[in-house]
C-alpha cells in the first residue's frame, strides 16, 4: 500500500532545503564577512528557528554547500580566506 502522505513529506523536505539554500546564499553574498563552517551552521539554525523550522546539523550544511558547488546545484565558487 502506498503512503498518501509521502508527497507531502517530500515537499516539506524540499522546502526545508530550499530555505537553507536561500539563507546560505544570503550569508555567502556578504563580501565583508567570512564565515567558518560552525558560524554558518549557527547563523542558518538561528534563521531556521526564526522561521519555524527545526535546526540542522553541521553535516547537513556541509552537504548543502557540496550540492550548491556541484553541477546539479549552482556551481558556486567558494574561496577560502587566506590570512
């Protein structure tokens, strides 16, 4: 038997990911601030909680960044900051 709520849950997961992508995009566009991974996780989780979403793990943010850099994503280029 198929699960009638499966599509609703899948849409929910997609919207959660899309929300994270938008938050990450906004943070990464700020050329005056360089974020460490832990800072990105904290900022994304603060924004997610503000919008009523559950916080995510460091691994989730790593996977989101990996996707955003990939051919399936937007091929963003992240340059490490050199001190």
